[in-house]
């Protein structure tokens, strides 16, 4: 008998500054799936937070259509495990899902929120769980965990937007006391270099903070690592993850900002990175260590700085839902390590299903031998 196809819901878009990147990543993922093994169900989320599914989902999100007559809902009911259609107060069951592949970069997708919905719905999903997603998204929390695990990081200062509004002068003094210019200013909970600026002095620092504060209530300011090479490693797996050969990014701009990543097409990726064997070994081992200490699963791209001259290693951050566009480093790094895009997707789906099965074997009730609660 022919093998039953796996229904994969690919979720993309979302209420995030990385909405557009998510759409491009999802298109690449959906195109690469082996259609003899999988039924791919596109599920788009508009910038307003409206869910819709079907073949037209990508087109609707690209056009920015706001008025959608028939909406899609992923029921949190663990007995349904699928999508429902909602139209003019009429609810109808639409599609069972065997597994979900969230290609949702940034807030409300990469931060544990949608992962919590998948857990409630009892559907396997690709990528980190609720905890791993949340700490992987928060640049401050992950750095605190890295520090506790003796992993090398840059010096940093973080503060709340409300603190900045009440006491800008105090925060500026704190930054200038603990860090030396130049510094990088970032929203804590965002990726794809959205809202990031380099500040060489106080005159540049103030507008940089204002920009970051447009995207998040938490802002982090990091000391520049100096004359560095940007190195990236892809990690794959659950309890026993593996890492790829490292790759080097040579950005077209002064640093690897949004334009250099996605728009101008002039940045270069050198895979594998030309590094001494000892440094390659250390980078790969540190990537796995970072992955494990954040309790990640499925996949992650781990970003490093390597200082020119000394080859000193600095851990920058992890990305729990890395880009999957045609130019993205995560799939390219695995291809260079001997794993094709299609096989990579197979493994990610398999890891999601394995983790789900393992979790469902755990007890969720306790028999006290008494009906005291009644």
C-alpha cells in the first residue's frame, strides 16, 4: 500500500517586523518539500493577526489584504489537532495537521507564544519548545544564561523603554561608564537586524535607542567586538544535536544590517569559513553548548564573532527559527556539511514527531488514591 502523506502546516507572516522575511522563507520551504511524502498546507498570518490558509495565503499576505471573509483558526482543543474555517459566524472543520512547521521570525512566532498554542493543540511542531523559544528570542536572558555557562560574550547594558523615558541621562552615563564607543543598539526581542544601529558617540546613541524602542520595550546596548569576522554555525537535533561546518558572512555594509542581509544582494557567504582547524572545532563545540544550555531542539543558527589576528571567539546570539530563503545560511551550511535542503526538511519533521511522541509518553495526571477534590 502507498505510504500515507504527512500533512504539514507551514505557518508564516505574523505580527512582527520580520513579516516579509518570513513570507520569503516560507515560500522556499514549501517549494522544497518532497510532495510525494508531504501534503503542504500554507497558513498565513497577516500583520493584523488574521489567520488564513490555502493556496492563496502567500498572495494575500504579499498584497497586504486586510479584509478577509473566511478566516482560519488553529483550535487549542487537543482532541481536534487541526485547522478550522470561520466565516460569518459559521465554524467548519477544515484540515487535520500531522505536524506544524512555523516559519515565523520574530515576535509572536519565535518567542514561545505560538509554540504554546501548538502545545495546547497537541500537534508536533518543528523547532524549539516554549522555554527554548522564549529565552532564545530574548537577547538579554540568553546572554545571562551564556554567562552562567562560561560561554564567551561581549559586555552589554540593557534597560527598559520606560526607564529611558524617565531617566535618559542616567542611562547614558551608565552606558558610557561600562562600555566604550562604538556600541551596537538593538531591540531585545527581534531578529533580522531590524531596529539595529551602530553608535560611535552620544549624538548617534540617542537616535539609535529611539529606533530600537519603536520595536521593543527592552533595549540592549553591546560593546563593539572590534575588528571581527562574522561566523555562523547551524545546529540540528533534539537531545543530541549536531553542528555544521562554520560559514563566514562578509557584509556589504559596515555591519550585517537588514539591507545587507536581504535587499542589496551584495553580501558574500564563504562556506566553509577559512579558519584554523582548532578554531573550527571550538566554534562547532560552542554552538552545541549554547544550543543545549538554552534547552533548544529541532534547529538553530548560532552566530559568532571571531577577532581578526587573535582568532578569539565571541558568542553573539542564537536564532531558533533561522532564515530559510534561497540565500539563507542555515540550509546552505547543512548543504555544505552533506545534507540537502530536502533531507534537512525530512530530519526537522522527524525530530518534531519524535519529541512529540516522547512528551506524550509522560504522565500528565497523578492518582492520589483519593477523590478529595470532588
